[in-house]
C-alpha cells in the first residue's frame, strides 16, 4: 500500500469499522472514514466509537450515505484512496425480512457506487465485507469458500452474495483487485446492541430474561473483533497478489452452541440467566462453521482469542 494515499473505510463508526480504524491509526496510517450514522441503533453509540479517532490528525470523517452517488464520487476524487475497506451495510437477518427494499438499496446500490468511484479514482485495492450468511443451511461442515452458495435463506444473505458477484464483475471488467471476506458472527467490545452476546450480557446485567429461539442447539462460529481486524489487515496487504479476485472465510473455527454460550456468559458474569423460550425464526441458520484452510494458507490468518476470554473482555 502507498504511504501517501489514505485508506478509505466505509461504515467507519460501526463496530468493525471503528475497531479497524483505530488499528490503522495506531499504525500511523491516514484514514478517511465514511458513515451516515443511521438510526438502525442509537447513533450516539457510533459517535462514541470514534471519540479517539476524531482526535487523530490522520483521520478524516465524511458524514454521507453510500447511496449518495455524487457524494461518493466527490470523496474519492478528493482523497484518492489507495485501498478501500467497504464495511458499510444494513446488517441483520430478521430486519432484512421486514425491509428487503432497504437492504437491497444500501447493500447493492451503495456497493455499486463505491465500486464505480474506486474505478474512476484508480483505487489499487478493494476489500468487501461479506458474511457467513451466504452459506445458508449448508449441509457440509465446516463451510469452505468453494462450497455452493446459491441458496440464501434471507434477503440480507442474498445481498451479500450479490455483492460478491458485483465485485467479481468489476474485477473482470475493470481489473480492480478485490478481496471478499466472509465474517462469522463477530463480537467483542462495541458490538452492535441487537446482536446476541451484547444483548445477552445487557439482559443478564439487568436480570431480564434472555430470548432463546429454538432449543438452544443452534451453533455459531463466534469470532473476536481483534482476530477479525487482523484478518482484514492481512487481506488489505495481500489483495490482488497473486489473486485479482479472492474470497476468504474469517471465523473462529470453534462453533459454540447457544446453550453453551449462555453457560459461558453465566460463568463470566457470575449470574444466572433467565431463559425465555421462543420458536425458531425464519431466515435463521442452524449452524455456522468456518473452514479456515484457505485464509490460513494465504492470509496467515489464525484466531487466537478463546471464547471465554473474549466474553470476559466484552463484559468488562
């Protein structure tokens, strides 16, 4: 990466985006962050995520919506980023079922705007945040990047698969080096308040019941935020070399059942969880599990933080 041109991070005020921004600034890199501070959850939480970044002279914040094509073109033309890390998206399986039009608008139209702006400004590298949700209810475990992902079971998953296809098209037509990263249930400090571990910790702290969908046997490949940002950094460095277009899993490679995660939370907090049993929800997958063979071999990716230690850090 060029030391002269900045790195542009979309969704810079979010959970992953702000954590990556802080990591890059700690390395002495220049970062241009784009975020529209939407009200999917309390925007004040996102602004708190950037408190340290906004004090750094190497950080520039642009408040804009990625669906605003002209705003994206202006941002790229002014800052000429060397690398783009596109994290901005409407996330969440269940809300996507309620508002599929909103999800396609942000996740697809917004992504096209960024890809077009990247091509026009001669961006050298583009990293796209995809999701393990693209695997749907894959029968084979662990999930490998070569597995078929043609049967998404939520609009959110469909937009992430479509985003990968758009990226491939831009590599094919324009030669833009692109790496797509399939994240597996990321958690840790700053995690979105609607996500399971964040919600469960808050409810246990308030002695409120935890909603459990199904019998507790569903499992997720939880991944600590520091391991994710390490994987993103490696993907940024290696994007385009030797593969112009490549997909990688970034997971923990250690699936944990819902009932075991609740037991871990009880142990970490020293409190008994109250359970509110609910039926399984449409769009929810039974399990996720990342095959890390490719990401280990090509990105030197190796998650190091245990589930118990990770939950303890988030609780703290």
